[in-house]
C-alpha cells in the first residue's frame, strides 16, 4: 500500500523569504501523480501544484515549485517570496496513475506560519 | 473557490443517530469522492461514485454509505454514529476520462458527535 509522510508538523517563515516543505512517499508503482494541497482556516482544500511521475522536469506555478526526486521518493514544495496569505496547512498527496478510483492518499500535513 | 458546494456547514448529532451530508459537484464533473478528515490529520478516502455507482472504497465500515444522483450531486450517509465519526467531511469532484486527475474540493461539513 502507498503511504505519504510529512515529517514537519509545523514550519515558520518570514514574509518575503523562502521555505521548503518536505514530503516522502512509498510506492511500488512506476507511474503516479503527486500533489500539494493548501488548506487555509476556511477549510477548503486548494490545489497548489501537480507533478506527473513520468515527467522529469519539476513543476512550477508562479511562486510555488517542487523538487521531485523519483528514486528517493521525495517531493518537496518550495514557496518563494512568502506572503501572509500563504499561511495554511499544506498536504502532500499521492494518486495512482490512471487512478479511475480517485483515491488520493494524503500525508498528515504541515502547518505553515508566515511572520510579518 | 471551486464550484463544489456542501451542506450543511456544521452539524451536531448524538451517538447512535444517523446523518446525511450533501455535495453538489462542479459543473461538468461526473465523479464524486468523499473524504473524512479527523482533527490534526490528513483526509482519508471513504468512497467514490461514478455514474451513480460506487466504484472505489476505502477502509470504512458499511454504515458509511452514499448515493449519486443523475445530476451528479451526492450524499454521504452515516448510520449508528460513533464519537470517532466526529470530523470534517470533504467531498471532491472531477471528470473521469479527462486525463487530468485533479480533484476539486468543497468547503466541507464539520460533524460533531456527542
């Protein structure tokens, strides 16, 4: 069975600085998707970034980028120029490629605080 | 915001009661998944509905059941509520066959069982 581990329960960053959130996963599959979701206090889970395992190039979305290390089964999220609105819970999630059953597997999350 | 809505926002029930939670999918989406998120945890997959049939289920007992309607809206029913059922219940919709497996989440229903 696949598992997702986020080893940092809490992280803190100064506004305008850069922070990296860690995620490791365990799977025997070769094709899959990885996601980072953000959950602010409003509770709505918002997709931040997506990575297909077959792509070697790391995904980027504006200030958000990932460092995907397939052999190490590592998928970290880097947030550049942190803003107060980035404060939230961040969840790393795994999805089997061609996963018609839509079974996202989540880590326990990292709570990110942004200091002004 | 996504186009996924859930009702009610909050709910308080007593142990042993039954509860129904509702989810309206984003327009164009034909698949709905339900997740349970206990306090301080990541969401756990309950089940998924596609074309009004359950086509995937996580490690949840049969007292968790669901429905999907022709308009792709969905219900989650929980019978014989237990204290451990207290959690945030999230639904997520997507369109199967689109090749991109992104799920769009609703704001959740906070269920408290006393």
